[in-house]
């Protein structure tokens, strides 16, 4: 068995050095800093009366559009109006994430829909190569979160446990600065993807970090990929003056996307915004292929 697959099977995660160059990390950090600053400036928007209702109506409209578009989705890619729809979709994603804006502009979700630097980092050739080996086919990206300060993620697994197409979904974190024990590094419980579901649940219900948690002292520009059933999370940021910037990405095998996009995740706060991808499967697929 090739080494990557052997350690994946044994540990449930793999570390990939240098998936981004120092210049790529710096450019992405600069872009994210601008976007976080912009999000902080418009934070007051979320409290305006009527915005949630507006968002619900916008989502309703986009769902209808998606249903109408679905029969032509395959041919739509070559149509001249596809580019316009994609621009519209990006604007929608921007609007919705501005309205929902989780965690006081501390994380930016679905940034890949609206930012080419996020897309480029998530689509780094080294990461795609490893995912292709793990999936046995080309991956698609369906979810990203950029962390401005980072750390403090509860112990969890990424599986929603509802649909078999989740079987091969993979999570990843690309470090945008060095992780060390003081800035809330990620941790994994190696091999926990092979435990039975009840034992995994027990581990995720214990206080963070659970027994067996191993910190990942990832260097800036490196990535770690983990199995959807692997117990993971992050240590507290002991030094509150520091950040642990990173880009978390979730990928599925290309053939699973149409079914995955129909999934309705179970609705933990963490996954709430994953519904955005689910609400627009047709355009998410078109976007993923660009
Ligand atoms: O970077 C983190 O703190 C957590 C990322 C994560 O657990 C995930 O994307 O599932």
C-alpha cells in the first residue's frame, strides 16, 4: 500500500508539508485581513430589523431558481449566461455571509465562493494530488472556513452520520502561520476514525481536549488532512494575544457532490452555514468546476 494510504488507514490523518509558499501565505493573509476588516465594519448590519426575513426570502428565491436550472445544469456550463449567474451566486454568498456573520467577524465561511485567493489555496496542487489518491478520483471543494484568531474548536467529528455519500468526505486545515502549543493548535486522536460510533461519541462528549489528543504543530504553509470520522478539535489559545490563522476546507469525491449537496446537515452551529452549499447545488457544482 502506498505510504500516504497506509498512514491514512492507520491514523486517520496525514500531514502535507509546504502546500503553499511563504509568498502565497502572505498574499492570502493580506486578503483575509482586508475581508475581516470589511466584515467588522458592516457588523452592525446584522442587527437591522427585517434582515433575517430578507435573507429567508432571498434563499427561497435562489432555491426556486436552482430547481428551474437543474435540468439544464450539464449543458449550462458552456452557456454565455453561466458567468453572469456565477457572479450573482458570489454576490448572494457574500450577502448571506454578511447577514449571518458568525462569531464577530472571527471566521469567514464559504470564502471560496467569493475569493479567488481562498480558492487557489484550497485548490493547492499538493492537496488535490493527495485527495485524488485518497478518493481514487478528483475531489471537489464544498466548504471553507477562514479563521482570523482560531483555536478553541470543540472536540468533534465531521461526519453528519446521515448519508452514505459522506463516507469519504475529507477535512483539511492549511496553516496560515505556525501552530504551537500557545496559540491553540489543532489536535487529533490518532486512529479514532476506526473506533465504533458509540466510543467516538463518548470521546466527543468529554471536555476538550479528550484523552489521546495529539497536538499538530503545523508550520505555516503546511496542511493536514483528516478522515471525517476522526476525533479532532483545537486546544485553547493559551496566549490570548496571539492568533492561529488557518483555512479549513472540506472536500468530497467529485462523484458524490450532487447527492452531498442535497444533504441537510444536522444543524450544529458549526455546520449551520454548510446549508448554503446545500441550498444551491447546481451553481455550487458549476463553481466547483471552474
Ligand atoms: O481549525 C480548527 O480549529 C477546526 C477546523 C475543523 O475542525 C474542521 O474544519 O472540521
